[in-house]
C-alpha cells in the first residue's frame, strides 16, 4: 500500500487562514478549519474524524463503511439486473 501523503488531495485553502477538504466518493465537504499550514489543517481534520485512505481522506461517514471494490462491483451488477 502506498504511503499516505502528508496532505491528501482535495484539501484546499479558502478565505483567510482556513482550509476545507472534499472527499471524492460522496463529495462531502469538511467544516472549514483554521490553520497556518495545510499540514496542520489535515491534523485538525483528523481530530474531527477524517481518516487517511490510500492517497485520499475518508469523511467520517464513509469511514464507518470504507470503500470496497468487490462490494461496489456487486451492487453495480445488481443495479444493472434490475433494469
């Protein structure tokens, strides 16, 4: 498994010294976090429940049910059969 980067993609600066993170699967946004650097913002978001996942960060909701490629493929197959 590749190492988790110090700052995951999706973390971006917003007005002032605040940062926000977006998780690519559910497109959930984090609460804005005040921090001097992106690294300290990521540390603050981890305290709020965001967790590292491969090269990305999982939102607290998705962390309860982490992505599973096999499970997602089975759900997609069932969805195609229902049509």
